């Protein structure tokens, strides 16, 4: 199938490899999200909200990656179960949630984006990398800012509580990924 597409649209071998990679990621992520969604049959809208929130932040800042599909599936399932079914029942005053969300914004700006070597290599020069980084961080800060406003207006909703934990745990994993990358560079 890819050979037909390559021939029809006159794609280079590199472009065909990219297309194959993007299709694998798309179908892999879709399958993973559908499988995890089965854990939340009565909470599917909350799950979709958390997926959207995490996708916007995580795609902009990067972070830790599992080396296997099953590892990624398990880590993602644990994250969503914690953020939807467990941690929202931990009572945290709104002022502390807002303070921690601001801290998450600072962490994202200071640490992010954490990229793999392969992703960093796709940028042809430092100027393009810097522009992409600024856009990504602006997007993350905008999302966190909008989420803070939402949390102030609707502090006791499950969306506000679950979203808070998504943002907080993502900032923690970003910090862990940065530390891991620094350790690897020293070795």
C-alpha cells in the first residue's frame, strides 16, 4: 500500500518512511486510547477531557517515553486511573491547586520541551528549534492559564479536579524525564 502511495504522489524514500511512522503512531495511539477508555465506561467524557488536556500539554513539552507499546499502555492506564478515579478524591484547597498549577507552568517553561535526539534532529537549525519551542511553551501556558480560570469558576467539578492531576503529574514526569536525560548525558 505504501509503495502505491509513494509512486502515485512521487514521495521520496524519506517521506515514505515518515508517512509509515505517522501511520504507526496514529493507529498505535488510537488503539491505546480506545483500550484505556474501556476502563471508564461510565466516565468516558471525563476520560476524553483528560486525554485532550494531556495531549495538548504532552505533545508540546515531550517527556518520558516507554520503550514498548505494552509499557506505554500500562503507564498511560495507571495515569488515567489515578487522575480520574483516585486522586480527585484527595481534598486540596483551591488556592493550593492554583499555586501548584502556576508552579507546573513554570516547570514546563523552565524544563520543556524535553525531546528525543531523533525529534531534535528534525530541526535543521537552532532558529527553527527556538521558534518551535516558543510556540510549544506558549501553547502550554495558554492551556494552563485557561484551565486555572476554569478551575476558579468551577472548582468542585470532576473536570477541574481530574485536569489538575493530569497537569501536575505531567509536570512531574517532565521533571523526571529531564533528570533522566541529564544523567544519561553524564554517562
